């Protein structure tokens, strides 16, 4: 597992970091990966010369497959707590970022992958009908955290969010564009180039005023989630440590093994 | 007046109840009908084998014409109070239902009829341009209860709701679909069959996780309405018992009589 | 500077006032103009015979260019306070109006001009691609007040508002219609006539019930803004009296002068 987070000042665009997620095979958001990711974002945040962040994948066909089930299965309470704290941290760090954040979604992005991209200011997706994005947790009997609900509602509205979360829907790129879950579709080989061009437009806006506007729009959601952060943690731990949840995850993991084998 | 609420486990779909509303001529939501309706829903809710509820009409051309004006005119305070309590109960029972609820809207559905269908998880309407759905109360000088506003805003957004409630708009099926007031249009004779097929898709989702998602999406609205339930009751009684309101309803009822005669 | 606010009972429509804004060259919302405007609206509000208000421009090509920068530059704290109080007043008076309010947008309407039109019940814009509407403050390093955010969110939703405010976007009429920022486009010479016809439709709705619906939809926003009114004032004064803000405005004004000269 490795995360390349490099500030490519020359090759891409001055003041813009491109975070290539590289956690084979499918960029699962494990405790280790999320920890590394948050530290990298925090460093960029404190680097005054860094004004924009593009998040993309180094793995083929997938942006991120979402939270790593291995961190949710057969571990102790301390582990579950550390993992969920990392999930909350990732959401908060990205959602409150002073940088312009763009998701260059060059592959499928279900569940936690969708959550990560929803925290960004703009979403560009590869126009490949085999890719999908959305929240499919419900299909696997897994509860969707409130962080997904809040971020998604502000972007695609209450009704689309309710349908997605109740039914565990994944959207192909064209349908995702239609409901506003992504902002733009481009051919697969142009995702990063388009993200870079888009970033240039966003950086032409004075930072200070843009940040005030971003903060004004997001503060109510942030305040709400901060106020229930501890309750959300308790709810997660209670859900994940239940016998029935663990049994269900065990069955799911065995199904995955058979599929591969 | 009769309400058929039968759990048709074999003829329709296992675990699905189809509520055929039958209160001739136009399925007015009277105190008697609402009381019977709520008891039926409550029974289904407690029946563990019942996972889905389809609401439709046995009357031709109309799903429900809305609240029964006879329960709002020339009665005493106790009656008004009992009636409004039944309206609130209907909304709460359906909006908080653990079952998958689908409105099979096989006819016009103004005012209270629209309110009832908005509480459901999904709305399928007969594609007949002579049918309409929406909130036309304002056109008849009647205030729209806050229950309509809250449910409608979460489904079609604030702007469409404001236009509808200020102007008392009814939409034909095609316009209703365009703003998202209904989810799907089908030929009139396929409304119930499509509702059944749709229900099968929803029931393929694990109940427990789906209910968590539904509750997460609806809890803020439910909490808000529960907290103003008593105030809403006082407001209704004060409005309906006013001389000017009663006079206006009297004029309206006489107009209806002349129209029929 | 002059504001013509005349109740044209015969020439236009009975009970409808048409406010022709006339503050050459671009209907800047100066302290003087806003004060006169608010007094005029208040008079109409208290006139029981006045049920509707159409706001339009007497200046060519512009509805209103927004807040007058001269009231934000090189003045003392008292002046800044009086100016911002007038801005808040304008928003509140229009947003809470009992009258049906229609913006007949016969020219460009950036920033404060957009804010004014968003308080209205309905927006009709001249279909001239050279005109634009939106909030471009961020492009000029100026913070957008919370009044813009709240009004815009209820009309075009959270996502469109976030993009607009972060990027300082102006929309041509066709794009403005697409996101719902205006309700209708008509040829330039028919803006006022269409506003009058639309007003007739709105006035066919009983006043009392329409006002209840309007108030029910807007009360949460009004309550929220009233509760932060003083904080918003402090924030504005702190921002506008900063050396960096004043310097930036000075540069901007010199740029404007050179452009003209």
C-alpha cells in the first residue's frame, strides 16, 4: 500500500497538488490508507503555496472501492473506533479544505469512494458506461453513515438522496451527470487534463473571497456533523460490533473469496 | 363507506398489502375513513410478514379528492379537533412506516390526496392528461397545512413547493413527472401491475438497512413536525372555527350543490 | 437620482404598483436610493388597495448594477452601518412583503440587482444574450452576504448556489432559466406586459390564503436571518473597514475610471 501525494508545481499547474491514490488492487479506504491520506492533505493544507488539490486514482478501472471491510471485520473495539475516526477525519479534512478540491474520477467509485468525491468542489468522471458511482451499502445490509446523507443532499437534493440510500443505487456516468452527482463527463484519457484545466479556472478566482463563500455554504453542514460526531461514533461501533453484523460481513467476505477463487 | 385493506399474499406479491380505497364517490378523506385507514395501516405495521404497502383507489377517475369538507363545516370544536388529529395521524403513520409504501395513483389526487401520496416511498401515476395532482387549497382560500409543505419540499424542492402552495397549482401527470411530484407514468390499466413490479425491486433490498436509510432521511422532518404538532392543531382549530372560514366553506358547498344539481 | 414609485391603477392593472427604478446610469443601489426605495415599498405595503408590486428599470440595458461601491469606499463607520442597514432593510421588506412581487428584469442584474430580484415571487427576464444575472462578487474579492446565499438556495438549490458564489458566476438569460434563477424569458419589449399578465394571474388567487402560504414557505429563512442580523452587520463593518478591502476597492474604482476615460 502506498499513497503518492506529490506537489507537482511544474508538470501540472503551479500551486496544485495531484493526489494519485495507489492502494492495490482497488484503492480500498483502509485505516492505514486513510491515515496516510489525512496526513498528506493536512500537509498540503498548511503549505501556503498549495492552492488546489486534484484527487485521482493510479489503479485501473477504479477510483476507490470504498471503506476496507477488513477494518470492519473481526477486530476489537479500539480498532473499530480508530477506523471510524479516520473516516470522519477524511470527510472533515476534505469538506473543510481551504484548497480548491477536484475529484478526477477515472474509474468506479462506489460507497466510500463516492463519499470522498462528494466532499470536493467539483467532480469530473470518465465517460465509460462500465464505471459507476453511488452508495450501494444498503444492498449489502450495511447502514449508510450520516456523512453521506448530508453531503449528497446538498449536491443532488433530498429526493435523489433518499432513493439512492434506500435502494443502494449505483449510477452509470450518464445517469450520475443527469442527477448532478458528477459535474462533467469526459473521455477516460482526458479526465486528469480536464481536471487541470478546470482547476486553472477556479484558481483565477481570488482565494480569500472564494474561501468565504465556500465556508458560508458548508458551515451549517459542518456544524451539524461536528455536533453529532461522538453519537455517530457510538452508533457505528454499536452497529459494527453486533454479532449479526459480523456474521453478515463474514458471509460477504467468503462470497468474495469464492468469486475470486 | 368502506375501506378494503387486505393482505393479498398470493394474488399480488408475498408480504405485500394492497389498500384499495373505497369511499364513494371520490374517496374523500373523512374522519371515519381516516380512522379506519389508520387502524388498517397500524395492523399491517405490526404484522411482521407484511413488508410492503401499495395504496390505490377502487373509485373510477380519482385516487382521492382530499380532506372531506363535511368534517370541516358546521361542526363543534371537538369534532374539528378529532378530524385534524386523524389527518396528522395519517401523515405520521405513512411517513414513518417501516414498510415500503407505494402510491398507485390511478386518478386525480388533489390536496389531501396529494398529501397522502407524498408520504409514500414511490409514486406511480396513470398517464391520463385529464387527471391532476397537487395542492389547490389556496385557490379556495384554504390554508395549506405545514405537513404538505414539509413533505413536498423534500421531494420537489423549495421553489416548486412555493409556487404550488402560493398559486394552488394542480399538475397534469406529465408536468408532475417533470418537477418530480410523481416518479413514473404508465398507461392507466398498468398502474397496479407496475406498482407490484416496483415493489418487488424494493423488497429485494434488505429490510433492516433500507429502514435505517429511510429513517435517517426522514427523521429531521418528523422531529420538526412532532415538535409543532400541538401548535399546528391550535392553528387549524382557530382557522376552521372562524366565522369567515365557515361562511366561505358554506358558499363553496352551495356552489358544489348547484354544480351537481 | 430619482425613484418613480407610482401606483398606476388604471394604466396597468387595478391594485398594482409599478416601481420604475431610475438612478442613472446603472441603478446602483446607493444609500440614498435604497432609503427612498424602502420608504416607497413601505407606503405601498400599508396601502390596502395595493396588492401587487412590479419592479423594473427605467435605465437602458440594466435592471440594477448592484450595491453602490461609493457607499463602501472611504467612508466612516457610521456610514457603513447605515448603508448595510439599508441593504438588510431592502431584503427584508421585499422578502416579507404581503404583496405579490414580480421582478421585470429588463437588463443586466448582477450582485445586488440579483439579490433584489430573488426576493420577489416571480422573475421575468428579457431574452437578450448580452444581459446577465448572478452573483459575481467573489470575482472582485468581495464577500457575498448571507442574504444572497439564503434566498438563492431556496430558489436554485444548494449546489447551484455553491457554484455561483464560489466562482462569482453570472448567467446569460438562457442559462439562468435552465437553473431556475429566473422563471420566464420573453422578448425585451414584452417584459413589462408579461409581468402585468402574470400579475393578473397571481391576483386571481385569494390574498389571505396566498399570504399564509408565502409566509409559511419563507418564515424559516426570515427567522434565521433576523437572528443573525446584528452579527451580519458586525461582519460587514469589519470586512469593509479593513485596510486591505479599502485598498482593493480603491484599485477597482481606478480601474473603472480608466475604463471610462
